[in-house]
C-alpha cells in the first residue's frame, strides 16, 4: 500500500490514462495537485476527481510547491506509508514507480530515484542538461548521481518534515532535495527505469534558461559556503594562535567558529530553512567532532615535523580534503561496473 503524489500544471489526457493505470495496482491513495492550471484543463480534472484526492492551487506556484502541498496533506492526515512522486505528462510508467516502492525500506531514511538511460533517442537539450547538471552536482557535493533531474522518486513518511522545509518552489526543488538528503546523510539509491520522451518532450513546462539558473544556484551556494567556512577557519586559527601560541586550542576554537558559521549559512541561506531541528544540530556536531579529532591529530603531526603552525594548518586542510575526496570517489561513491 502506497501514496502517489502527482503535481499537475495544464495536464492533458495523458493524466487520465496514468490514473487509470495506477488504479490497476495496490495503491492506497492518489493525490493530484492542480498547480493553478488554466480553465481549459478543468475537464481533465473533472474526469479524475472521483478516483483521486484533488488539491488545488489558485495560481501556478511551481512543481516544488505542488509536491510540498501533497506532503503537507499526508502529514495533516497523519498517514504512514511509502510515498511515490510521479509526473503528470505520461513520461513515468507506474510499473517503474512500483519498482522504486519495492526497493524502498520504510524503516530507513532513504530516497529512491528513477535512473533514465540517456541514449541516442533523447532530445539533445535534455541529454545535455542532465550531463551538465550531474557533473556540477558531483563537483559541488562529492556525490555521483547519474540522473539528478528525474522526477520519479520514492521515500517514506519519515522524510516528510525534511522535504517540506526544503527551499525551492519550482524545478530547483528536486535538486535541492538531493542536496538536502546528502547533507542529512539520507541514502540515495538509483533504480533503472524506462526513458520516455513523448513528442520530443514537448509537454514539459521546464524553462531551460530560468529553471537552469534556479537549479545551479543552490549547488553554487553550497560550494561557496564551504569555501567561506575554510577562510573563517584559517583566519580564526591565525588570530587565536597569535594570542595563545597553542596549536591544539587554536585549532579547536577555530573549528567551532567555522563549523557554527557553516551550519548557519547552509541552514539559513543555502537551504533557506525557517526552523533548525535539534536532530540536525546533533548530527552536525557528531560529524564536526569526528573531523576535529582527525584534523587536530594530523595538524599536530605535521607541525612536529616542520615547526610552523600556520603552514601546518594549510597542509592539514589540503591533505584532509584530498583524503575525503578519495574516500568518496573510490569507496563510498564509486561507480558500479
């Protein structure tokens, strides 16, 4: 038993066909969000309203807000189930959605996403957009995701609070969802699905220039916050070391300052969260303490060899960055062959 959310803006008869196919499977509820569609779409919604829970935006707010509206409804009804997000334009097969739901472990915090095969029959702008985005995503987050723009996604109700608070109202919401999952240590799994582009993806409401800027902006902010945190860390270290001449104390205080700065910047600016949850703070502190212990020991070792705290700090940060990158690339995020 599962819940399906379908955000819909100016849908055509393909939405009716999708609902018919979904009804053939063991699905608990189908939530369709009319995202401020034109009056010409009213006959489409009239035909499906008896088979679905129909929620309506008075004006077009964007795909991200459509998904959030569905999630808020599930939370208000206190439903506990697997959730599947599908597009309304016929480019997702319910059979593929079922595959994702079967892969999902309801007792874990994980996100299952559909991975399309971008072969020769894919529209060139769609193929190019996915290639650029996945490499940007890899550079800025350290995580390799083959299909960052897929709209077919499954997760449990245990992720609802996190997903409702993610910034982004339109297509950038989907990339922000991936970034937030990485930030919160939510496992992301990719499941191969059929690639469907009807009439060259003509029915898509994706605006390539405007929506691409929205998508990349969060990744750039995410990377920028990491660089600024490094600067705060290093400058704090130099100032404190100048005062106390103690490498360990200087490194610990600098890490506390830069870690707090990084957490606030990511929460309030990068991800635009209105409330900071205690669980997020605890997870961040645990990670920061682990990094601090490793960082301090490496710093002490290097400083014992060259006897220069300022240079030792730079070398330490470079080494840990490289080690972190190699661990992610070779062990954690290696490609399967």
